[in-house]
C-alpha cells in the first residue's frame, strides 16, 4: 500500500544532521569485498534497500555478507572468478546501480543469472550495458526494449575490449571495468565526459592494476588488467552528497535556517550542486575538510540565502546528475529564471525526472516549462509556494524527498503520494527532517 504524507511548512531549520553513507560507494564496497580473498570490514555502509539488494545478490553468489552493527558489515569474499551460480533470480528492487554493476561482474564469470526488479526498474534501459558486455562475450536475453526481466550468461573466458562511452554514465563505465576484473588482458574504457570515479578509486584501493590517463581535452582513458587479485580492505564510507543535497536546499530556502550537515563526501565528480547553489547566491561553507576512505569530506554550514536564478551549463550535469530534482526546487524559490538544458539522461532515471518534476512543481504552485532536454523555472523570489498535491512520485525516492523539501517552503504544505521509495536511499530522511523542523 502506498504511504502518502503531507509535508507541512516549517520554521527555521537549525542544528546538526548527519546523512547516511554514500550509495554509490556502498554498492562498490560490497561488490569488491565479495571478490577479494579474505575478510573485508565496511563501516558507514548505507543500509538502504538498494544497497541491501546488492548485499543479497553477493550472498546469493557465494560471498559471506554479515551485518555486525549499525552500518558495520563484514564480507568474506570468494575471489575474482569465484562467483557461484545463484539459485534464484536476483531481485534488484528499484536499484539501477545494483543491476548494471552486477551485470558487469557476472558477464565475465561462467554463470547464468536472471535479473528482476520493480515497475520503475523494469522500464529502464539496459541496452547501454548489454552492448559492451556482449562485445566481451556475454550473452543476454532481455525483455522488449532491452529491459528487465533479463537473463545473462557470462562469458568464459571473456575477451577484453576498448570501449568509448556513448553516454556519460558511471554505471556503464563501472560495469565494463568490473567485467574486466575477470578478463585476461587489458580492458579499456574511454570516457569523453568525466563521471563519478568511485569505481576507479576503490578498484585501485583493493589492489587492482588500474590506470587513468587524462588528455589535454579532458578525455579519460581507464585501463584495468585482468585477471585481477583483490586484497581485502577496511573501508570507511563517507556521507552521501546526494542525500545531503535535500538538507542543503532546505537550509537555503527556509527563512532563518542555519544548519550543519556533517560528513558530506565532496568528491569533485559529485560536487556540482554545491557550485551551482553558490553561483545562485547560496551560503554554503565547508568546515573541517578531511579525507575519509580515500574521498574528500567536510561538514557543511548552510544558511538561509536569497537565491537568484541562473542558466546552468550542461557540462556540469554529470557531477550533479542525481541532484536536479532538488535543484529545481531551489530554482522555484529563487529570484528570476533558471534555465537547464542537456538533461536527456534525467528521462531514464528512477522516473522521467524532467516530466515528473515539472508536473510536481506545477502542482505545488511553481512556474515551470518543460523543454525537450530541461526545465525552465521562474522562481517566486523567496515567497513560499502555494503548496498542493498529491504529487505523483512514480516510485522515485528523489522526487519524494525533493517535494518534501518544497513542502517546508510552502503556505499549505505539499502532499506526496507515496513516501515508501525514500527507503531505497535514505531510510532516516523523514525522521531527520522532522527532528530539524520540530
Ligand atoms: C551511479 C551513477 C549514476 C547515478 C546513479 C548512481 C553510480 O547513474 O544516477 O544514481 O553509482 O554509478 P548513470 O551512470 O546512469 O548516470
């Protein structure tokens, strides 16, 4: 049953909040630990449904994956090449990252696996990974349009490829690199537009032979040598900037707010939203910068700010690809017009985030025009939105959280049709928000 909720206007947000572990890093930590020989220990793991789907899949393929405390997990790996045939279909739930990265891992193992998922995931395109992994020798039987349910027969032996990414996608890049782990020789991915580099960092950390070359035009060439041997690690997962984003924008748009968000990962391939919000006039200060688990991290001090609309350069999109829904909320409260373009990829996320957010913001009283590849938003200049709903979130956690934040800066509140998907990435979101607003 859907769980609707009206998010009511709130007074100043004050105090401190600590966001959960990074989702991208959590998936990779489990997968690589499951492929190392011996026991890895992970702390700060995100215990959201998406990551738990990855944990269950690694268990189903022979790894010992155990929770020993809040965010603390032990994984006993099977070694590269050691994954076992899963007995049942792998249920990926809502998680595109689990699906695409695991397709990569399995593609170079001599096993067959079936992938299933929820209604949202079952609409998402898998052709982008099927194509390169087929070139490596894997065999796929997918549902029409290259979607789930899908059956994958891994190649043994797989053949190394050199592949230039036709879409800016860290998931596609990572799928190929993970397939390269159990492929003799050098697997090469060419990335014309940089995307999040957690896979590269963590593969190197686990001892894989991986190199990254960047040419004068910024094109990245990533090479991995297989068959790799991974050494177990102790991993500390930093806080997720994509989860912090909701509190950053809430602090900026709710008058009188002053909020510290602790332990936020600031990897430059993820930090686009902060640069854009600062360019809009947002006051976001980095306090106590440090390194956690090989990633840059800081606490963020956010103060309510008068935001101005801007034109956003599409080149920054990959470094804030999951943050557009909440950026659109910030734009709806800014002074003047915000123009975004080049965002076709948003149409194939957990929902079509351009049409879903246009409809959601209009229902909440914002002025929004949807274009082919972006939104144009005329902000209120700080005046609260009228409010309204129910908002159709289409099984998309980030739409639900974005519109919850919009409700805080509205006259009558915003009703979200279903809050359940929030648990895919941020199970404590509502409790943390209520704690600050209360
Ligand atoms: C992710 C990559 C991005 C992002 C997703 C997580 C990852 O997807 O939207 O939430 O962990 O590699 P794409 O690679 O499809 O852009």
